[in-house]
């Protein structure tokens, strides 16, 4: 009984291990292959996306830098052309009406320019300005009785339509005038609040010398910073990305968001600069705070730098680029891009790859199981037939018609079963003969023994009587 149980245990173990030997390694190989393919596909896609994101950020940087250089070039051209006209006495600065008309005509040629103006001996009324307002209307501003500056609404030809207001105005207190006098050459002012439209802007100004080298006054050109924001908003960027400009002080200059880089004070409604770290936009604020942690002084940024940071658990690319602009303008471009915006496609491709891998894996497992069943089924039949033979069922035959090794094994097994059957029949016949011989032997020995046990007197009596 113990031997039989041991045999059955070995039989069951072999049955289980045979299927496992075929199925488990195949499935493990397939799982490993698909996992490796999926991982490599994701990693390669991620690297490709990172490269594309970096290239896109560099491209945006170049576009913004080119636009700003082009944008900031207009004031240079306007200022220098007017200085040349004054020195050649083609433009009379004492004729205020003509000067204002000239500026109105010039300003209509340059769509980014907000105002062009000249101030000389302002106490004698040498001040003229041509301005384009945000709503597109045109104004001229001239001294009529210092320090009273009068504003007029004019048409495209420079003809006065309506007197708007009169106010006291002292040019020497304005940042553009002070910057030109201090530098004694063409220069940019700091970003400041324009008096008229209540906007932040920057002015390019230069001292004007006549042909004898005598100081004649200051000529200046205004640019409104909202024009830069308008340009940034038109950039083709991912939906949740942002582009904004900073000064090295950390103050906002312009942004691709709807946020203005200033707020109006409650007391006098005068625009006040906004620090990026105090921005109302959460992403702008988070990017500025992260940047302040990484870099102590923004003026130290000399090359493009790239980081990754998180906002509310979502990863973002952070691209920092110092712009190569005209001297005196140290502006920094910041680009933030959620990784989900650029990784969305790769995640979709990864999901597709995973689904395809699952489908292929399912098919592969089914094929493996069918293949294993195809291979093990005849082996299991052989095993069953072998067990029947061990139980004495010598007529057991396998009906497996195959031309492969399993078919040859089946044929050999059938031949072996026939040989065993014939051998056991021969042995059975021999055994019967031996049993018969043993029975005859036993009978002979029994008879012989009986004769040996007969008394001698009986033999003698028989002999006497016979005579």
C-alpha cells in the first residue's frame, strides 16, 4: 500500500511539474518581454518629449527675444532720425504746432509706439507730444502757458478736434528726462507709470545737441508694456503653459496670462509694480518662488537654465532664459509648461501600448496553453496506458496517429505492450506447464511412497500363494 501511494504521489507530482515546466517559463518570458517593451517604450517616449519640450522652449525664447529686439528697435530709429532732422535744421523745435504734427504722423507709422515727444526750454513753451491712446485715438500735448500743458484730441491729419484737459507738467521730474540727462547719451528709463493712460511703460530718451554741440533738449519715445503682454498671449503654447518676463529685481514686466503686471492703488489709482512671488496667478507665483529658492540673485543668471518643479502635486517644466536685449535692459524670460501637456500624447501611446501588450499576452498565453496541451495530451495518454499495463491490462493500445517523435514513441509503446503481452502469455503457459509437472511429480511421489510403506509379510504371502 505504501508503495502504491508513493507511486501515485510521484505520478501527480510529475503531472503537475510537466505542465509547469512548459507553461510557467513561457509565460514568464512573455511577461518579461512585454514589461521590458512597455518600459522602454515609455522611457524613450519620455526622453523624446523632454527633448521636444526643450527645443520648443528654446524656440519660444528665440521668438520672444527676436520680437523684443525688433520692438525695442523702433524707438532707436525714431529718436535718431529726429535728432538728425533737428541737427540739420529740417525740424524746428520752436515751432510747437509743426513739431506736434510731425510726431502724430510718425506715430502712425509705428504701431508699437505709444508716444513721441520733445522738451527743450519748456519754460518758453518748447514742449510737443504726439500720442496714440489704447483705444486708438490720437492726442497732441503742448505747452500754452508754462507749466500748463494742454491736451487736444486730433484726427489722423493732426487737426485739433477737441480740447481735453489742462494740467501742470514738469518734464524735469519725469524718469525719462532724468535718465537722459544722467547718461548723456541715448538710454532706456526704468519701468514707470505713465501720467496719461494709467499704464506702465518704458521710455527711450536721448539728449539733443544742435550742430554746434549745444544742448537743445530731450527727445523721447514711449512703449506701453501691455503691448508685450499682448504679444506673449498670441504665442502658440500648450493650453496650461505660461510665458512671462521679469526684471532682475523680480518685478513682473509682462505675462501671457490675463493678469496685469501692476495693480491700481486704492488711494489714487496709480499703477504699482507687482513682484512675481506676489502674483495672483498661482502658477506664476509658484514658479517665481521656486526660482527664488534656486537662485539668490536673478542678475546672476547668464545662461539658459531648466528645472522641474511641482504645483499642487503636478510636475512642470521651468525654463529660465536671460534675454540679450539692448544695453540697460536686463530682462529674464520664464516659461512654465505642465508635463501633462507635453506628456499627454506619450501617456496615451503608453496606454495603447499596454492594452496591445495585454491583448498580445492573452493570445500568447492561450497559444502556450494550447501548445502545452497538444504536447502533453499524448504523454498523459502514454502515462495512463502505462498504468493500465502495470495493472495487468495487457491489451492496452494507444491510438495516436502522429508523424513526429510522439508518434514514434506511441508506436514503440504499442510494440512494447505487444511484446509484454506475448511474453506474459508465454510465461503464463510455461507456468501452467510447470504447475502440471509439479502435480504429476506430486502424484508420482505419492504413489512411490505408498509402495514403500507396504509390509514384507504381505509381499511374502503374495509370493507363497502364487506358487
